[in-house]
C-alpha cells in the first residue's frame, strides 16, 4: 500500500521507503546511563528507531537528557516516548522526542476529554516536528471503544479510524498506526481491516507491524514471522518490531531479516528463502530446504508457510532437507527431529493446532518491576506439561489484565517481589511472594482442569 511519508527524526517511513526496524528499551528510563548504553547497542546492530517508556512526568527530563546525550555522542537514532494512562505526560514529553506513542484505549478514560487532550498534543507535535503513533493493542481498547464496537479485530480497525479522523480534523498527518495482538489471526485480520478502511477513506498512513507479547525463543520468532510476513507479503507495513522477552538487541536480526526479505528485488540486501522445492497437494505441503543455518531455516519456514496456514490454504506441512549446524556441518532436517518440531511450532504459531501451552509474554520495559526473563523461563519450565492452556507472563499492570486478552491464566508482576494471578481477566490472587507464585499458578491450573473433567 502506497502511504503518506512520515518523518521521525532523521528517518522517513511510508511511501516506497525501506521498511524501518525498531525496538524498545527494557531499562528504567530514570537510569540514564544504562538507557543510553542500550540505545547505542541497538543502534549499532541495526535498529532504525528506539522506543523508551515514559510512565510519568518524572521520566520526561531523563528522556530529554538521554536523547541529547545520544546526539552529542554521534547517535542520530530517533527516540520514541511510550505513553500509557497519562495524556499530561504525553504533552510534556512531546517537545523532547521524535515520536510519541499513545494507546487510545488508555489515553484518557473520558473520550471527550481524550479528544481535547489529543488536539493539544497535535499542536505541540506540529510545533516541534514530533510524529505520533496511534498504537492500539487488542485487549486494551478501553470502555469507549468496546462499548461501541466490541473487542475484535474489526473493532481495533474501527477505533484506529476514529483517531485517524481526529488527526484529519486537526490537519495533522505526521502519524503512524499500529494494531497489535499476541494472536496472529487477530493481528493479521485487524491490519487487513485497517488497510481497507484507510483506502476507502483515502487516508493512507504508514503502518507499524508487530505481534505483541510474542514471548521468547523459537516460538516467539516463528509467531512474529508468521504475522508480520503475512502482511508484508501483501504490501501492508512500513516499520516493524519483533517483540521478544529477551534483550532488545536480539530483536534486530529477525526484524532485519523480515525487512530485507520483503524489500524490493533491487535492494542490495534482499534475502531469499533457502527452500529448494515445494509440492502442495490436497492441503499438504512437502518442502525441501538447503539452509546455511538453523536460525535462517526457522525464519524461512515461518515466512514461507505462515500466510498459507493462517489463510487455511494448507493444513499440513512436511519439512525436509538439510541445514548447517553451528560448526558448519550439514544436518538432516528429518533425522535431527527439527522438521517435526518446526511443523508443530508453525501449526501453533498460526493457531491451527496446539501441541503445548501457548505463552503470551511482554518484552519488558522501564515499567517492569521484577526479573521478567527469568520468571518467564521458570513458568515455561514448570507448566510445559499442560496442553490447550494459554498462559500470560506480564511485566506490570499496563501489560497485565488488559493486554493478555487471549490468556486463560495471567502471571503479573506487582513489584516488591510480589505477583498477581488472573484467570481470564479476573484477578484471583494478589501480593503473592515471587518464590510461591509459580507453585500457586500450577495448583490453580490443575484444580481448574480437574473441575472441567
């Protein structure tokens, strides 16, 4: 889709510009030194844009200093302020960053007041050449939106159009839009609705793609590639983030792979799949690969078959061939068991069949008040025997009950070494000591499964 071009600092996205890669810091914004170091690391490995959380007014001055320090040190990477629940903070921080991300679902509880505050934000952003991202997340759409449209992919697109219309009403077009979900089906459907509605209204703004709270490891990479590649292959998407519950710099190679794979054929960094042949018959695909590494094979397979699985063009996959291991030695995809493993992961990532628990986990940011990565690994290790259960591990209340919309169970950090546990979106227990929380979660899941038998 040919969109307007939006300028974010020294980066232009939209139109036929290259797909921009971005990530988000997971440091405390008030820790200026660590945040600056992390911004430099992600810039050094290829991130075009970096987002930093600004949860309150007290983080406004630190993010100003962070941006100034980066510029003095020769780093021009655009800085995005991530705002939740505080339109006042958005107004304060807008002059000191290159873009402000707001979530319409929690910008202000009163919709009329939200419109007033947004109009003020537009004035400040226009004055300081600051872009805005209208960033909706499935599960945190807010009462105003869900009361009007419900909580669905279509509701997300309709809500985005309401806010886009506010931009039009204020004659402000330096805007990017995102509609994220941890569910690849919902995510893809929402962006398809958005593209159609923007074309119908003749207001085509750049689109930021991402599968939110994807988790970590192979599963997160596969799930992210399934959702993002499906849309990029349809010409939807101008900037991308792969959200991992890992160090932010780990996100960049996957996002860069996607950006280069779906670049124009004339691009010097264009990437092609290592698939050498494919046969599709009666809903089954038999694909052969000759891959230079396990990592590339995983990304290739997810992009080659993600869209086909989501759109139900195929129902089965058989992956064959070879890949080079970490020592450069060829390994059989079938003989190593990797083929069967990838087939299971693809089916789960595309929501076609579940062979293990589905995990939803935010990547962490400056709002996270406990060791999210270690806690997530412990939850995964201790709950891997469950099946057909969706478990969310969230870093804070912002990414807690709202954004784990698809989860059966939620494990949410409170800070002070305490955890809350949710069933669906209902708070069951709070203030559980961290060293007891996983045992408590497992007990609750087991009791619930017994009661269903």
